[in-house]
């Protein structure tokens, strides 16, 4: 038996289909500072808007479009639904 223990990497979160309705879970996910690819994998039905991406001026009230703020490390550090 080996004295060292091996840890398996954390499994990625299961995708959340549809728009965001569980805000505490979403806020916890954003607090982990995901990459844009991790965001798209976790919330495939939410349109991720990154800085400097052109968008329309329409307002959505169903949490289907997230305007992300990007930290200096290139990860999502916060943002807002609009």
C-alpha cells in the first residue's frame, strides 16, 4: 500500500439547462471565478457577454444573458444579468 493518497480531480458541475433561477447556486459558481469556457459548460442556455462584445440594447428579465466582469487573471469575477 502506498503512503501517499491520490485525490481525483473535482468533477465539473452538471450543466444547468434553461435560464438561471437558483441565484444562490449561481452566485456560488461565480465566486469560484470560472473561465468563460467553464461558464458556458455549466450554463449552456445563458448567453455569456464578455467585455467589448457587441450586443443589442434589449432588456431581458429572465436571467438569460449575463454580462461578465473579467479579473486580471482572465476569469469571471462578477457581473450582472440584463
